[in-house]
C-alpha cells in the first residue's frame, strides 16, 4: 500500500521523531509510576523532621539521635530530588502527544506569528528586531513589532537557539519553538514545588508539582507546538511568586533583586 493512500493516522513519514517521542512517553510513565510509589517514603522523613522541629516540647527534639535524623533527612532530600526529576520528565513528555500524532509543527495562529518573529530575531539580531516594522501584520496598516509584542517568549527561544548552536547542536528555529513550551512546563513544575514548599512544606510541594505537571488546563496551553506567551509566562509567574515569598520570609536584598528580574521577565 503506497504512502499517499494511507490515512493520516497511519502516515508515519516522520518515523524517527515519532518513535523517539513514543519511547520517551512510555519511559516517563513508568518512571512516574515509580515516583508515585516512592513518594510516601520521601514525604515521611521530611514530615517527621518538621514535626520534631516544631514540637511544643523542645527537649524531645533535642533528645532525638542526631546521626539517624541526619541520615533520614539526607535520604528524604535525595529521594525528593529524584522525584522532582521524574516529575519534570513527565511534564515534558506528556506534552509530546501532538508531535507523535501530527509531527513537529507549529499550530494555531498566534504561535505561528511568534515563530515568524523568532525567525526574524535569529536572522537579523536584536537591534533590528526592536525596530522592525512588519507590513504583513495588521495589513494594510502594518505593525511595529518590537514595541507591541511581549518579548520574553521570543528572546527566550532565540537565546536558547543560539546557545544550542554554539554547543554544536544544529537545531532549527522551528524545532526550538515547538519544544519551548514542554521544556518550560518542567521548569514550572519545579517552581511550583519551591513555592508550595515555602508555604506548606516539602510533601505538599511534591504533590503540587505533580498536579501541575498533569493538569489539563495547563497542558492545553503548553503542548508541543503551542508557541504562545503562556509557554514561558506561567513559569515566570509562579517563580515570581516564590521569590516574593522568599523575600518576605528572609528580608534578603538578593531575593528581592531576583524577584524584580523575574517580574520584569514576565512582561
């Protein structure tokens, strides 16, 4: 049976990319199941440590064996780090189903416009980007691109593309744009862990990170190929909230400066 006679669901012209994406999804689901099994072991020592530190009987916390407590804390921290890695892999791979089914393409109208702007930035440079008057947008009036778009998404993808090419990883601008949203969804999950940990604790942070990685409303705005502002804005927003709380709790000028930079990055 010839390829042109195949239905779209059976047309695997981009077989290599789809095969690798399927493998990543399957492996990530297995690893996530493993992380769910290990989650109680990671939360338990952390919860015990917090309850001992906040006990109304201080001498009870002081009487605990320091060696066993330190070993338990180290085991909990390592296990939490391992689970966070698995959550990041899940958040990335669960958004690859559009690549598996429809190949690596930019879809929707605004993402394709953002992709075109990123192409111009990568070819002409940032100075020309800020002063670019596009006569094909808002036709026949035209549009000053540099002053009317949110530059965070475009600058992030353009910088990522330049870094990868500097490391001799020859990816196209389109490929970088397609996978920007899944990559930053993993970052958003980790930022959610930091935010929730700052408010409630490590156990709640791991749970919140896992839920954000799988929540359908966020998946719909960060699926591979959905190259829109939410791709990086959700991560920047959550990370800004975390730095704000960290600044209030510590009173550190360092965290206040990072908070200002993260808030500027949202826009």
